[in-house]
C-alpha cells in the first residue's frame, strides 16, 4: 500500500492583493522503502507540496490521501502528530535541551516514561551514527552535520512511516550533506521509511530512487 498519494493537487495562495497558483494539478504516489527527491527552481512549489504532505494545510483542490484517507477528512493536528516527521534545513533543535533531551522530548510527549524514553533516544542517536560523547551537548556545541543527525533521530522518535525533509543538506558542506543523505537513504531501504527530500543538489538527487522535478507548480519530469 502506498504511504501517501496526491491526486490532481492544486494549491492557491490568496492574499488581499495577489493570487498565486503554487500547485497546478500534481498527481503522484509515494511508496514505503523509497527515497524521493523533489527538485525545481525557486518558487516552483516544492515547499508548498511538502507542506500539504505534512498536513499543514489541505489542498485548494484535489486530494492528499494518507494510507487511503484524505487529509481533508481528518484532524490535521493529530495527523501531524502521528503520521509525519519533518526535517528542516535549519535543524530546529531546542537550543536549551541537550542532544539526547531533544530526541526524548517528542517521545515523552507520546507518553513514554523518562527512563525508557532516554534509552530509546540513545538508541536512535546511535542509529544515525552519533558517538556517545555528543549526547549531553547542547545544539550550539555540535557541528551542523551533527545537529542534523540529532534532528533525524528526533524525527525517528515520532514512529511514523513518512519522513519529509525540506533542504536537509542545504546548510551543510558536501561531505556532511552526503552523510545525511546516506542516513535518509538507509532509513528508506533498510527500515522501510518513505523519505521525501526537497533539494537543490542535483548530485545528491541522483541517489534518490525517484526524482520529481517541479516547474511552475506542475511536474515537469519524473
Ligand atoms: N505564504 C505565502 N503566501 C503567498 N504566496 C506564497 C506563500 N508561500 C509561497 N508562495 C508562493 O507560492 C509559490 C511556490 O512557493 P514555494 O515556497 O512552494 O516554492 P519553492 O519551490 O519551495 O521555492 P524555494 O526553492 O525558493 O524554497 C511561489 O510563487 C511563492 O511566491
Ligand atoms: Mg522552498
């Protein structure tokens, strides 16, 4: 079964003075165990597309189906909490929490006891290749690549099948970018996550199982 399906998805930003058709009819099926790269020039609709998959809003027209259910028919807050995990270009770690506490936070919110949540967090941080020595550091004391790996570990703690990443390597040098991309790739191929990555990096996108190129709110090529 697909993880998420888009059926003729359209999205319009309407402000008092302007109407922007950001997405003009996107259809695509995303399967588990695969990495998808979303490419396209600035303003082509990549972030808008990811936002609809993340349940930040529903399409103006068309349908986003998650495991067979339209996001228009469900509680979006619950969807965001239970179905998707996001990774951002600027990491978005909690600055006053250590690496391990950052990962623990959403796990505890889901109801796990602190001691258990801590063990699970350490397990996840090791899974993304972080050494024991960085676990008790605050984000400011970590490199960009390390911070992004903490963010990935935190996303994994959400226990979702869908991982959405908007320019996850955008703030990293090419070496760290490759490491992060490889981690996301392994999560798809070894653990069955459906990983969707918005990227400007054509070289990294070549490693994806499928590439979707947006142009002016439409799929130009896939
Ligand atoms: N909040 C908003 N209000 C009005 N228009 C918006 C808003 N966000 C995006 N847009 C417009 O929608 C279109 C698609 O924007 P989007 O952010 O999805 O592009 P993008 O492909 O992610 O670009 P970038 O590579 O620069 O991040 C653009 O024309 C943009 O100006
Ligand atoms: Mg964007």
